[in-house]
C-alpha cells in the first residue's frame, strides 16, 4: 500500500501545480469514486448515504459523505488541509525587457523560502479569465514544459553569497523567459491567448485577467539510498489533501465524513474561500438541521486539521526542543501550543493518540522551543469559526516552504491509515 500511495501522491503533485489545479485533481478523483457536484448557487437535495462535493473560487473544496446515522447524535468526522503553497505569482503587467532578455515581474505569495527558486527549470500555471463571443469565462492553464529560469549570480560576482545574502524580491526574482532583440513588444496576454487555444481549443477575443504562478517542473520522487524519502514541491500541504482524500475514499461506515481543503492558508486564510471565511459554516448550515440540532451536531463533531510539521534536521537539531524532535518516518505529529497557535487540547490530542495506538501507527509530539515563535495553521481558525473540537497534526518534513520539500516515504501511509480509522470511528469522545 505504501508504494501505491507514494506513486499516487507523485501523480497528484504533478497534476496540481496551483490551488486551482489541486482542486481540479481532487474533483476528478472524487467524481471517479461517484461523488456528485453540489452547486452553491442552486437548491440542494441530498439523501442520507449520498456522496457530494462542492468547490468555491475553483481553489477550495469540501467533500461530504453523508451518513445513514444522524449527525445530530453521531457528530461529523472532519479532516481539514490547505490547497495553497508559497510561490511566485505573475504580476498583472509583467513584461520586462532588460539587457536583451524577456522577463516577467513576480510577486511573492506567502512565506516562500526564496533561495531554492534560483537555478530551477520553471513553468507557469493557474487560472485565466477571458472574453469569448461577448461572454466572460475562465479556464485553467498549465504550460507544463520549462519556459523560464532565475539564474544565480556567479560567486565571483558575489563573494558574500555563502555568508548570508538578502534577496531583493523586486529586483532579483524576475524569471528569464527568452532572449529578444527589442524589435517587437512582447505581450504576455497574447501568449496566454495562444495557450488557451492550444490547451482548450478556446478562441478568446481577449484575456481579461489571470492568477498565474511559477512552479518547478522537476517531478516529485521517492529518493535516498534506501528510498526513505519523498522529495517534491508543495508537500505542504498537498500531502495532507491527498491523504485526506485517500482516507475518505477508503472509509467504511455509516457516519458523516467531511474533507475540507481550503486556499489562502499561507496568507492567513481570510478570504471568501479560505478557512477564515464562511465556506465550511455555510455548507454545514445547508446540510445539517437548524437551531438546537445544528449546535448539537457541531458539538458532537471533531476536526483533524492536517498540515505538515517540522521534523528534527540533523544539521540543525538545536532548532527543536530536546524532548520534542519529530523524526521522519516515525508517524504523524500531534502539534501542541498552549497559546492556541495550534488547537489541540488534551481530549482531542488524546483521542488522536488513541486512534494511532489502535491502528498500530507510530505517533509523535511537537511543541516549539520556548525561546522561539510558533507557526499556525487552519486548525485554530476553523475551531474559532465553527466552535468545533480540533486537533492539529501533520507529517514531519524538512525544508518547509522551499520549492522542493522533503518528507519520509513511510509517513503518508501512516497518515492515511489513521485518518481512515477516524472516518470509520463508530464513536467520538
Ligand atoms: Zn501548511
């Protein structure tokens, strides 16, 4: 099962260079498993035992398997993750011509580790909005092949490069796409019009707008002398989206199960489709009974918020508390922070540990060093919005927010197993 899951994750990552593509990848897999689309603009008619999904902004998704048992007495089993990752976004008027090179201006999305973006074979993907026959429409595009690069400056010209070098995002990040002689003005939107025709057979009158980002074309891979690792872009947090999906598709049982994968976590989750927006609440209000029964259902529910954790790195072990250094391939990590940067409490953390013990899945704990600040994730945000009991967990990784992150090749299977047991759990605490 481990190898099948890892290969499935590698395919999923390749098909998901942006949150839009990640959502489309999830949709494709859900529809193949018989899940039906719910349109947020229409009236819904759902039946117990039915399988449904909805998307918002093409970049956030909720999948629901309605239980045969009432969620008012049984509660919901929710798993949350996020579809976005730090990256370089193409600016609205991006064309630059300098020193005979065609470049595109970029904006940094989220807390990207910038140095690894240099010297990589980059492509572009995202959503394009255009006009065709007087109507406004959107399509996802993915150039797929390497069309750009951000070359480093030679060390001979920057002797301080290995002694801590600040990267100026405005000046140093525009990727190079081509050499040009300056006789013709390059129009990025014309290139997008061509791509729409090539990829979708669409004859757009004009490209109106877009949300496009650069990504690394090197596919994810299982690596290491003994295949101990999986290296790839966007493991934070597409690994958790994929694990949640696999657990949902495999889950047996009569309880109501929900997978919620939202965009914009890397920039704080405050958006119409983000975890700090009303998406999940509005969806549950439409699916659950009103009033007392709505609150009863929520209070019987539990959310596992899955987002990657920091494994202890052999070259930087002092960045972890000596007693809390999660190891790669040693199972999911329960994340604890008494200042509520994580939503875990003793009951929710204890229940997750109980699930791991019952499934014979190894489990670890993380708390940040007391002299360092702590990151956060969708767990506390969703818990605050919904009032639902929550545990924050995640697979230990290295190089979080790099263009190429690293996880253990055994940990995806661990996570799928325990999330599957959660979805199938007869009783919640
Ligand atoms: Zn994350």
